[in-house]
């Protein structure tokens, strides 16, 4: 009896699955019943249209995000009447100060050629984006500022400010093949090579006083941090498209890459003290490392056939949310506070770079 019930349940589940699949296919086949169809004219016969070559252009409205680039630490001192070593002050309300870069414009261009014989295609694209932002913090009302990148001065900071610029230039060439799983759903696995150049630059200013023989002098410390990353590597991804009624569709893309990267990074500092000689520091280094990146994108597409000057075309308009993350793309050689004789003492500050936001574009297929 138990075996019979299990068999009956298995049969019912298969029937439900078949009905669900059939309904999906029916929806895809009968999409023209939902709205007025957009037909090709007599020249652009839809059965002859192949769309072997396409070009596209995207407008990007992204926000860059970087970690490992905090420019100051703020704190308050908590007065303890007792402790393991008696009364004293301990740091409280610690907070890292970062520059939040706002959204800004960028662009992407791309092209794809599809081989008629086996439906393999070759796709290439180039992306460029850069934006900057600024931030500042003041000491006072119990708030103290600790410098994070000051290596050659002992300034008592009353104000800290920073300007941060983050940019990316990226290109990839991939080969893929579209596989139709249902009448309305297709996937495109792809693989290829990628190149990108990431630039992160931050200018920091500390303003305050410096004690010389117990006499305070007005002082300012200007610091420039930079990290340029050039990478070449492999990338693989998966694209998906779900056809909806009325010429609409949902799409999604996912990519993962690993690259051999060359880092050019450094820290420059110039200290100005009233009545004293300027003091400067220049530190830079280059090295190589393997880093990873991944990319996610999803959105809505609408298309329509066109016939311009007796040329059969297809127009796609799309909008999507997109996110790209480059792991450990920031690796700045940080100079620690130098002791007597300015002995060298370095460490590496590691951070990630990400870009996310709105992508909208147009694709024309010939």
C-alpha cells in the first residue's frame, strides 16, 4: 500500500510538472495574443532575419565604493575614575572617516558577431567610468582626530579633509553560444579574456598645530595616496533571457574573472610648519599579484523590428541594475610613523573596489 501511494504521488508530480512546462511554452508561443503584434514589412521578412551583427551603447549611472581608504579616525576620551592602573583616559566612540563618492555618469560600447552555421558568437565591449567625492571632519566638543596616514609629523589635528577619485577602464572579448531551453527561455554560457585598469587616488589634508620646544606652531600636512592596477586574465560567465509578452523580456548576466595584476602604489607627503623648513616624503613601489573580480547584472528588455533604407534591423532598449566588484584591487604601501633617522617601516593597506548602479542602453542588430 505504501509503495502504491509513493508511485501515485510520483505520477501526479510528473503530470503537474508537464502541465506547468506546457503552460510556460504556451505563454511563450502565444505572446502575440497579448497585444498588437509588431510585424516586419514585406522587405524585412521575419523568417529571413538572422541578426548576425549587433552594436550597442550604454549609459552608466554608477556609484563607486572603495574600502581601505579611510583618511582619519575620530574618538572621544572617556574619563575613568578607576582602572587597572588607576584613574585615566581611554578612547571611546571610535569612528573611521571615509569619503562617500556619489553617483556619476559613465559609458560602455560593445559589438557582437554571430556565426550562422553553429550559433556561436564573438562579443566584445569596453567600459569607462570615473567619479570623485570629498569629506571633512572637525575636532571639538570632545571629539579628537587621529591621523591615519601621517608618517613624518606630530601634528595635533583640528581638521581633516580628503578628496577621493575612483575610476575603471575595462575591456573583454568573449565567445559564447545561445542555448534555447524552452521556447521563451535561453541561456548563453561564454568565456574569454579580460583587461582592466583601476585607479584610486586620495588627497588628504591635516590642519592643526605642532609643538616645537613646547611652543605650538600652525602646521599643515598634505598627503597623496595612489594605487594603479593593471590586470589581464580570464573570464567566464552565463547570460539568461526570458521572453515575455508584448516584446518584453527579462535578462540576467553573471561573470567571474581571475587576473594577473600589476600594482603601482605609493604615498607622498609634504608638511608645512610656520617659520620652519618644509619636510617631504616620497614612497612608491610596484609588485604583481593574482586578484579576482565578479560581475552581476539584471534588468528588463524591449525590442521591435525596424526597416531603415531597405535594411532589416532589430532595436533593443534595456534598463538594468549592475554591480562589479574587484577584490583586493587597492593595495597601498603605507608608510608608518618614522622614528629617529627616518628608518623605513612599511605595511600594505588592502581594500576592494566596487561599482554599482543603473545601466540603460540601446542595441541595434543587423
